[in-house]
């Protein structure tokens, strides 16, 4: 996506890619960051930074009628009342939110 946007702008250089990453996305932040440079070389993004915003897991508790952040992804229960929860509102993100492009 960053490479395509760069081409659409006359091959402008991408300085940074901003990404939202949730714990349930199935991606380990440290592994992503350590492989970023290598991935950029083949995609024409050499020198681009990866800026990761970590998004917490947010669930809806039907008993409390509130959305609550989970303290641990091993225990899907409301941290206030202990009710098991299944509705995940946030935490699955693996989303590019912005590109920093130098024309």
C-alpha cells in the first residue's frame, strides 16, 4: 500500500508508516519491528520508519452494560464483575493509519 501511494505521488519517498496493532491481531510487535528493514528493501521503502501504536483489548460486558479494557488476553472476563465476555470491541487491529511521505 505504501509503495502504491508513493508511485501515485510521482515516486515520492515514504519516510514512515504508522500502524495500529492489537494484541489479538496475531502479530508479535517485536518480530514485526525486527523484520521491518528487510521487508522494506524489497518493497522500495528503504529507510522508512515503522511507528506502531499498540491498541488495548476492549470488550463489552453485558452484565455491567459497559465497555472495559481487559488486563490480560488470557482471561476474557469483565475486570469489574467477573462476567465472562465474548464481544471484542477493539484489540484485533493490524491497520495502517497514516503514511509520512516526502514529495
